[in-house]
C-alpha cells in the first residue's frame, strides 16, 4: 500500500516525486512559502503606506475645499457666514465712520460760509463780522458731522440694517462666485488687488433717514463711493485660481480621502492598526490646519493697512469668514480622535482589555438583574447575544452614516452621535445578557 501523500506541491523530478516529501524538501517548501508570504506582506504594507500618505496630504485640502464649495453653492450657508458682521461692533463702527466721512466730504461747507459772508456783506454787517464769518466753517462742519454720525449710527446699529444686510447678501449670493471666479456681478466684487463690498442700499437708506430727520439738503448729496474694502492682497489672481480649483474638487475630494483611508485599512495586514494610523495621521493634519489658520490670520492682518480697514474690523471679518472652516476642522479632529480611541479599545492592549472587561461585567450584571426581576428578553435577547458582532457593526455603521448625511456636523454633533451610539450598544449588551441569564436560570431549575 502506498504511503499517504503529504500535502504539498506536485511535479516531477527528484524534488517533487510521487512519494511524500523528504525532510529536506519540506524545509525548502516551507522556506519558499515563508518567502512568498513575506513578499506579499511587504507589498500590502507598501500599498497601505502609500494610501495613508495620500489620505494625510489630501485631508486638509479636502476640508478647505468642502468649506469653499459650501460658501459658493449654499445660499443659506453663505448668508449664515456673513450675517454676524452686521452686528459686530468693530464693523459697525467702521461702516459708520466711512459713511459719515463720505457724506460730510460731499457737503460744501466752504461754500456755505462764503454764501454767509456775502449775505452779511449785503446786509451791511460790520466788517469784522463779515471777515470772521469763515471761522464758522470748522464748527459748522463739526456740528454737521456729529448730526450725520448720529443718524448713520442709528441706521447701522438697528435691526433694520441687519435685515438689509442679510437681504442684500441673499440676493447677491453670486458675490462669492464673483470673488472666487471673477465672473458675473454682485455686491461683493474683485477690483484689482482688492475685494470690496458695495453698500449702495445702505447709503441710500442713510440719505433717506437724513431727509426724514429734517436735513432736506441731504437729498441733494451726490452719489458717493459706496464700497468698503474687505480684503486686499497682491495675490488675488492666484487665490482666485486656487479657489476655482477647490470649488471643482470640493465635492469629490473629501470622498476621495475617505476612499483612500478605507482602501488603506482594507489592504493592511492588520486593519485595526491601519485604522488607528489613519485616524492619528488625519488628526495631526487637522491640528496643522488649525495652526495654519492662525498663521494666515496674522499674515492677513499685517497685510491690511489701517486706511483700508481698521485692525479690529479686519480681525472680525477674517474670524467671521473662516469660523465655519475652523468648526469643520475641529469636527474632523474630534472624529479622528474617537476613531483612534475605538481602534485601540478593540485591540489586545492591557488598557483595552481592562475597559472591555469592566463594561462586560457591568452590562452582564445589569442584564442578570433584569432577568431576575422578571424583565426577560426571550428570543430577541438571545438573537442579540448570538449576533453581537453584527449588531455592533450595524450600530457603528448607522452612526457613521448619520454623520455623513448630517448637514455640516459640528464637534458637538459628533459627541452627541457618539453618546447615542455608546448608549445603544450598552442597551443591546444588557438585553443580550438578560437573555443569557434567563437561559441559565431555566437550566438550573429542577424538572
């Protein structure tokens, strides 16, 4: 009878005969298998590394692209972005000062004093009075400036101004497209190396208010410069080109980063470790992006002269425009931290085992207490206990889908979804434990 064939490669020749492998052949075969496995493992590590690096590099750009795209495509989001500027004290003061100056500068105070001098001369007023009538120009201008500033301030600080601001920005949402692409016309325009805001509606409202307050001559004020410079930079053309690119990839670049990270986890020899690496790397990139926003703020403030925009108003403008970008970056950072922590807790580490042990004992004790009190889960609880891996995966996937479809989730939203997820998993574990306790009690009863 032929000896049993040891599993292994078949073939002809002295190495692969019809009989069982010799010890030497076994060693050669094992060495070849080990070499092939190591080569395959190195390829997987290399692929995972490349995918992770791409995900890391693209993640900050994806966040910025998504933010830019939302500002362009979502009117409500854009209005929500710029709305706080109408109630910002620094911006209100700047608008009041600029409008007051432009209105007063268009009033011919010297002409008024000259007319007064002529009138006094014709009335045979004493020469000393006629000669000194021009001294009234300064007090007259100051008085007119104070009166105009009072009226303008009432308009700018009123709720009506905020409504006008929101309405103008909503009707002129093409402003963002104009600023980023240079196409179309709107209230916000790119002029040379500056981005300016046209306050024509507000200026007209101020003129009407002045007339209503008794300054009939205000109706004859000629059209003044109705623009306020928001940004000034000699790199505006470059920025417009970059933002146009971000607008194009704003939708797909975040998806690309997610796909790259998912592929890295899938190709990795140890997916859990790859998941933790992806989360940590993206989290680090979000921290760098936050630091970059702080540096960009300093650069922006240094580049804006006081003649264009006071420092406090410029800071308010920058902080208002990028606050949603900061929020998105913090949201991704919190999500990355949670993902890395979850990956660790599912691992073999001593701390992870301790946490799992404590939570398992807690849910088990709660479930057994429920069973003893008569709150039995029956077949449903038994199914939950036997399919715990599936139910856990479904709950986590549902949480991830909720964050994906949530309209602009914040860090608080991520924390809320995490809390609900943990609560649901705890409830399912308690229900499963109650079923196990129920079965144990039945088995222990005498027949």
